[in-house]
C-alpha cells in the first residue's frame, strides 16, 4: 500500500513539474512599466489611506462636538427646570397652582430646546459622516483608476514586444 501511495505521489509531482511552463522573459520596457505602475499604485494607496484617516478624524471630531452640545443642552434644561421648581417651592399657597403651571411650561420649553439641540447636533454628525463616506469613495475610485492606468501601461509595453 505504501509503495502504491509513494508511486502516486511521485507521479503527481512529475506531472506538476512537466505542466509548468517557463515564464516569458520580460523586456526592459515591461519591467520599467511594471515598476512605474507599482510606484503609482503605492502612492495612490498611501493617499487613499491619508484621506480615510482625515475623514475618520472629522467624523470623530463631529461626534465629540455633538456629544458636548447635547450635554450642554441637557444641563441647561435641568437648570431651567430646577429654577422653575425652586420658584414653586418658594411660592405662597395661594400662588402655588399658578407657579406650578408656569414651571410645567418652563419644563416643556426646556425639553423642547434640549430636543432641538440634540437634533441639530445629530444632523451635523450625519453630515460629517456623509462627507467622510464621499471622500473615502472618491479616494478609492482614484486609487482604482491609478491601478487600471498602470496595468494598461504594462499591457501596452508587453504588446510592443
């Protein structure tokens, strides 16, 4: 059994060795075109990576700013609500219902202002994300174009042989 297995493996290696054709020798023009294409590809990929990093940085900055704005809006709303409640607590018994109504209105206004600030902040983040995606896509397209141009130059040089 082991002899049969050894014979099969030997024939497999022999057939693989016979099936491999020698690679055609590249001319200096093809080699030069390939080197130029590789250099352009690496330059384009580096440019794309920088663009991606800048886009991600912009998104992170926008998210951080939005978070800060939301926190400020929440603090302002809580401050307004607590001031209104303090007025209710200080009010005379006869004025309490009137002051409670005012406090409820203040609380509703504070909540509305907070919601508006949240929406505005989220909109800015969404805009930053859309711009980042656009920038990344443009960079990827530019990289693909550079690769295709390089390959076309290599093919052109090979066709001249």
